[in-house]
C-alpha cells in the first residue's frame, strides 16, 4: 500500500492496512502504530463533512452530561438531530459498533480549546491540557479516530526524549516544578559529583510526569487526517515496542471542539 504523504518517510513505526478488519487483526512490531488511512467523503462531500462534524461537536458540547459518551448516549443524542449533524453522528455510531464487535469499549471524547468555555462550568467534564503535551498512554493499546481538526499528532520515537531523562530541558522542568510546588527542586549543596542534587520530592514529581516527552531539535512530527482510524501501543503494551508518542494539539479554532473516538480493550 502506498504511504500517504502526511507520514514521515523511511519510518518503520507505522504499519498501513487497507480496512477495519485488517486494523483489528494487526499486531505491533516493529511498528507501534497501525493505520487505516480512511476518508469519510463517500458519505459526505469534503466541505460539508467538516461543517457537519463541527455542528455535531457543538451540539454535543451543549448537552454534555458525561465525560465520555457511549454508543447509547450518542444514539440518544442523535435521535434528536437532523440533516448533516445526524449523518455525522451516524458515522461515529457505525465506528463505535465496529469497535464494539471487536471487543473494544468505544467512548467519544470532546476536547475544547482554552477560550471556548469556562471549564469550571462543566465540572471538569471536558478533557484538557495534559493531552496537549506529547505523551504515551498508560494502557496496553488504544484505537483512535478524529472527526474534527486538528487531528492527533505523532512524534517519531527516535526524536523523542522522556521528560525524566531530559538534559536539554532540565531547566524548564526545574522551573515548572518550582512554579507548581513552590519549592526548590535541588538540594542547596551540590552532590558528590559536583552536580546539583535533586530533592526526593522533585524526583517523585518527575516520576509522575514520566509519560511525557519532549521533541528533540528537528524532531519529525506528523499529523493524522480526519477520518483515519489507527491503533497504537501504549506505555503498558505487551508487544515489547516503545509506546506511540502523540498529542492532541490545542484547537486553533475555539469555536470547534475536537471530537475523538477512543477504543480501549474491555477490562
Ligand atoms: Fe493520549
């Protein structure tokens, strides 16, 4: 299969498949991402598609009562919709069904840009912040599809550096620790090697942020397309591959929430 032009060249971290069945059947190694590049334009014309999903995202945001929307929640909401947003909801419901029949638990998540609403109004029910940073997910594997822009971004593993190991960003980490905790990250006297010695609390803080990564200088960062369905290895995968490092970029357009379908293995 020909590699789509939005993926990095000569990178073996992404395996391509041609349909949903192959996506569910694929295994990791050496790739830590399996991608079914899919365009939704069979059911929508490209312009209408973007507008339909945007309209749907705003309608769902308006009535949001749950952190994750299940198939049941969405079909309930869809029964009150019409026209383009109903068609958009139907597309997501179909994808959720496909996830369900492959033993995944589908959940539709709604991410918003910073300025759209006061988060407190939603009782913290909307995902924010952490997902904007490059990270690995604390799961064995996860399936994703984005329906509104911007889609998930990936970072090639060779070009990523764990926060906790980072020499290049040691100062930034120390500064964000100080800002968050109001404490000095280092002991006042240098350690045995003459380097500043981290306090136990700073070490624990770094450990807690261990799933976050920095892109190295000139890192290859790529973006999936709307409609693509992909699965990736998390931090706890059993395939022995490194986790796929990714982020949900903050939306440029605060009037359009990001709609993301997540599929996790059933517990
Ligand atoms: Fe994630």
